[in-house]
C-alpha cells in the first residue's frame, strides 16, 4: 500500500508541474468551409482548453502531502 501511495504522489506532482508549465492543452480541428459538387474546402482551427494555475497548484500540493504521508508510514 505504501508503494501505491508513493506512485500516486509522484504522478500528482508530475501533473501539477506540467499543468503549471503549459497552462493549457492545444489541439487542431478541421472544419468543412465549402462543399460545391466535387470541390471541397476545409480550414484548420486551433483550439485551447485552458488549465487554471490553481488546478496545477492543487495537484502539486496534493502530491507533496501524499508523498510526506507515505514517507511517515
């Protein structure tokens, strides 16, 4: 059980650091703009899902708390 708690702590710390570093997830979608017979036109649009810094901070803090709790046992 102790090793499982430490793995979860390390994963939370990693997620927190990555979330604070990137502050969002960007992805590209293709949308159909025009379709006339055999002629098709598409446009690529980038969309971003923002990650609030508080989310990264909470994940980081939770990971540290779990790491300390796992080390004490």
